[in-house]
């Protein structure tokens, strides 16, 4: 199954992201099927090929939660926002004596 997801590029402490189509289970640093645009969270620049995003969505590709919300914010798609929930780190269990 295909997914539209963010691929991190850039220097340390200066992330920028490429928006790409890739297999759902592939690593974020892996090779994608197609590059659709870019997003820079510091400068808030967001550029995407809307026609290609619509094409991949019509073919069944699912955007990640973060990208879904970005697409809504910039008018690429319509719908409701999705709450993005981060996983908490597990606390180490103490061995019982």
C-alpha cells in the first residue's frame, strides 16, 4: 500500500522535509516512488504539486496524519483535521525483590 509521507532532509537542528510517495512500510529515508514537493517548518514554506497529490490520492495512497493536516491547511484537500497523538516513552519496570 502506498503512502504520502515526509522525508527529512537538511542539516542537524535545521530540518526540512520532502513530500514523497512511498510504500507504507518503507523507511522514511528510503527511495520513494515520486517526489511531490517540500515543507520547511522554520520558514513555513510549503510547495506541492496539487495535481499529482490528487492523482495519488485517487489511486489509493493515504497521507500520514501530519501531511493530511498540512494539506487541509494549504487547501490541497478538504475534510476534517486529524488529531496527531505522539507515543509516550515506556517507563522501565523495577524488578521485584
